[in-house]
């Protein structure tokens, strides 16, 4: 089926981007587009650029086509396009926001077919080298989802096509290897002496008969192995065959490789050219005795093809796509075996038969690896996929204006910190997205005054989803009785989980009680999520946090498995989640905890020390009281307050402890305060003590309350408490004594400069981490998933 006129839009920002404009991707894009336009000028409607990047010399040949236009990434397709069109993302892994790579106007499945070019999956294959940084990993996996869900994937080699099918599990019908062409400038020379003269003009110190490498500076390129193999060649060969390494290098990189050559005793026979012009590069290829490409992995391996096209024999690694280029097993080697590399180089230089085989392969490359052939295969793939492509009748928003989110969460007036947190988060999200909130217990729910936010009963979701087409569903999950409906919805409609904790033993116990599932269900649920845990360690009764911690029980893997993304508020919680469910580790991301604006209206009372938030054994309030007795020995005028709800039994025990310590007249207990009185207590505090015996992975809202009031705060070195920074909080050991805690309190009370610094740092910390930042990071994470819910699949 022929494509309609002006129905193809191609993104060409790879020709502009600092990451790719000087690399093989830019060459592929430029040559492919020129060949495609020459072959089928009637179907190409626009070549869209990135307005935030400057133009480049690689773009100049395209200007005369009259098709280059600046990309409007929001909602407007290029003028003059057909009603239905094909959008080709020629470089899906640009380190740009998603809208810059895949514009919003190109996401409507009712009118747009998405095509991507896949060059390789090397970062995925070598994730330990390339994707150790969580942010980079999140970005990369988001772009991989764009590839995975594209209507058509054009792979630049058979090996890359196999990777797409096997590693990304893409339907083979959607993956077409179109190959790569060799530019017309790479051709054998009829004037060997002239080519050598041109090469020597561009590269000082070049000797005839050299062995050549060109590529990037990367562990994967295996330049260390090449230099080591060269050092193992016979001395006579090294004397007549200089090693020439041609690639752009930073000074430190060049010093590293020069040092390696010197250590191996070949530094006088290894020449580093740094970057060279195309004219010099062609002459270098044409004049080399042998081209060596020792890469561990390539998406294609264009330099080897260019060398062959110039009539130069090429020996390459025996992995990934490289054997496709040379065809002859005798011209390949194991890149991990230095002796094999050296032996193959030596045989190739000495064996006239291999030289003749390389000449024949050179002719085949010139005949078969043309950009016209690439364009022909791609155009055929376009047309075949277009004929079978059925535009979706989805009513999903596709971000034509703003993304639509559904958010399941506890909501005021429920007595839950997450309910309050979510109400502030949604208010911030509404600046950039349309948000429908789904809650349980609709009667009496607080309706927001912001018209951009609507609150609905949870059971209304399915009908509203069909009508409105949410681009993503977000579940706010915590370890309490207020999240049963969130859990139930997640089982039916997978989505992004915003986990306020990573231990959910309390939630599962409550859920088993509420639904009368019994101890056996609770016990089996925990055991099923912790393979290898002895069954007798859990009897089905309530498992307190400290007991769960001692057994290494988190009960988080089921929620992670049901999620499409699992977001937490600290690196500590992220690491726990990854370790608890390693098979789900790629889903884990971190978004900042949101804080209300700082309140610098504190009037601290001298010597006033307070503890805030829920009062329970895990908060170590008894240790706080024991330390209070010791503080009073150093600061007799100090007073203490325990501000927060507690069970009557535990509160009575604390009162008894204070009486037994002889400090009952110095300690106030405030179990029930409204928000005004609670804020007043924060304003009175000269020091706050916020301890934990164990952590469920939460980021404490009570600590946040202290920080936003500028209260110098002491926290336990556990969980997210480690991540505030030494200038923001004073940290005490989780197993520390009352004496150690008392010492920290006395420091804050007796060192005004320390208290002032901590107060200022706390206010600054909160100011930089408001709900706008938290909302932006959350929305960025959601957008990074590429909104493939717009296909209607769930």
C-alpha cells in the first residue's frame, strides 16, 4: 500500500545534538534522509529540528530540500501534513525530555504511526557500565519503552534486529533490519601515492604500511586490547606497520592510552591522530595496510564497512554485527583474547590469500551497502506496516493538551499523613496535568476548590477511565489500614505506585483482618514474598516492625510486580526495594519528598525540647525520656514535650516512666492537638528529637514539620534519616545510649551558633524541596514511561 503524499515526518535532531552530531548516528540519519527523499520525494512532508539546538554542517545538505522545519513539540503537527501520517524518530535515545524526542502531536494513535530507528541496545547489554546512575537508567528504560511500543522498528543490522526481538520481546513482524549504507566518499583509490600524501598532510608522523583503527573512546571499543595485541606482534611487523588510532580524545584519555603504549614498549610505534576531517579519514582508510576493529559489541560497525569500501582489508571481532560486515570467519577474532587479536592481525598482514578475499569483499560492500538500498528497504517496511496498521479508536488524551492522571489515595478528612500529603501533591500536579482523585469513603470527603481537580469514589474509575482515557494511573500506597482500596485497584489496573514506605507487613495484617482472611492468608502472603524464609518464623500473628526487620521481611515484592513503576522518596528506600525484589529492580525510581513552604516564625523557648508525631515504641519515646533526665543534670532549666497521638496504654506507661525518673514535672504530654496548637508547639521548640528504632522506608512528615519550622532536629541514623545532610540535622546512632542522645541535645541547647546554623539549613532544605518540585519529578517519571496507555491496553 502506497503512502499518502506528504505523510512522512522525520526527526533530524541527531544532526544537531552534541551527543551525536559528530558520530555514526548523525551520518546514518543524514545519508538515509537524502536517499529516502531522492527515492520517494512525494511522501516526505517534513524534516523537523530541535529548536533548542543550533544547526550543524551535517544539516546543510538537507536545507536545499525545502523540508526542514522547527519542531513544535506540544500539539501542532507540521503545516501541510496529511490527516494520517508516519512519524519517524530517527534517534530515540537523545538525552532530551520526551516531548523533544517524541512530540505530543505524534502520539495520537488515531492518526499517527510511530517508527523508530534502533542502532543498538549496548547500554542495556552492558548495564553495569552504562546504567549505574538511577536517573540515567530511568531515562534509558523510558526510551526503550518508546522503541518497544513503536509500530515499526528499523534496525541497522541483523544483530540489532535480533536484540530487539530477544531482549525487548518485540513482535518480529514489527522489526525490520534495513542495514546501513557506506557514503559515496568511501571508495578505493586509483592514486595510492596521492592518497598517502593526503593522509600524511592531515596526520603528522604517519608512516607507510600502517595498521589503522577508528572509533570512539569507550571501554567497549577495546582500544586497550588492540594496543596490547599490537605489542605482541613480531618486532619486524611492528617496525614496518605502525599502529594508527584515529578518534577524538580528551587530553586525559590520550595520556591514558599513551601511558599504556609506553608500559608495553610500543609508544614510538603508536600514533594518536585525534579527530580528523572526512578528507583525511578517507585517505587514511585508502592507504592503510589493514583496518582493525576490536570492539566488544556494535550495533553495526560502520568504520569496518568504510574501510572495506576503500579497498582496505578489515579484521573485526567475532561478535554482534561485525561478522555481517566481513563475512569471512578468517577475518574475525575473539576480542577478549589478546593472542587471537594479535594472531589474526599478523596472518592478515602476511597472507596474500586473505588480502585477495578482502578485495572481493570490498567489491561486495560497494555493491550492496548503499544508502539507496537502505532507503528502499525502509520505504518497503513503511508501506507494508502502513497497510496493516489499524489506527486506534482510543479516546485517550494522548497529551494533546495536558496529561490526564488518575490518582488513588487516602484523602482528607481521613486521619492519615498520606491523605494530607496527597492533597498538597495533587494541588501542585494540577499546574501541569488534569488530575482525577479516587478515594474510598466518599461521604464527607473534602472537595478541592481547584476546578482542575476532581474527587470521585474509587468504584467510578472504570467508567471514567473509558470516558476520559487516563494517560496513567498513580497509586499512593502506605503501610496502614487506609490503603485497602488502593491495593485492590492496583491488582486490576497496573500503574505507577508512589510508595510512602517499603515495608508493608502492617498493611497486609490489617487487610487480612478487614477481609476476614485469617492468619493463614497473612502468613502465606509474607512467606510467598520471601523465598527461603523458614516457615516457622511467621505464625500469622501481628509482626511488629522490629521483628520484621530482624527477619528481613519487607512484603513489598507483590506491589512492585503489580506496578509499572515503583517510586519512593529516598535512595535508602530505593535500595531496599531493589534488594527485596531484584527481578523488579528496573521499576524503582526516586522522587523528592514534598514539603510545605518554610515557616520562619518560630519563637523558641530556651531549653524547650520536643518530640513530634505518632508516639509509639518504634519512635523510642522511652529513650527520649531517659535522655531528658540526663539533660537536666547539665541544663536544669530544660523542659520537654511529647506531642502526638499514642495509645492510652502506651501513654500511661510513658507517664509512669517520667514519674519514676523524677522528671514528671519537666515533661508535658500533648496527645491531641489541632493544627494551630501543633504549629504553636513547633514554634516553641528549641530542639526536636525524632528517633526511630527501625524504619519501614518512610520519609518522616514529622521531621519535615520540624525542618519547615526551622527547629534544630536530632534524628536517628536509619533509613531516610541518613540523607538530610549533616548541616541540616544532627544524627545519632540507632543503637546509641541515653547518654549519647543527651549529649547531642545539650550541644544544641548550649551552642547557639550550631542551633542557628541547623535552623537556617533546615529552612533552606525545605525551601528547595517544595511540592512543586515533588510534583514535577513525579510527572517527569510518569512522562518518561512514554504514555503507552494511550493505546488503550491495560
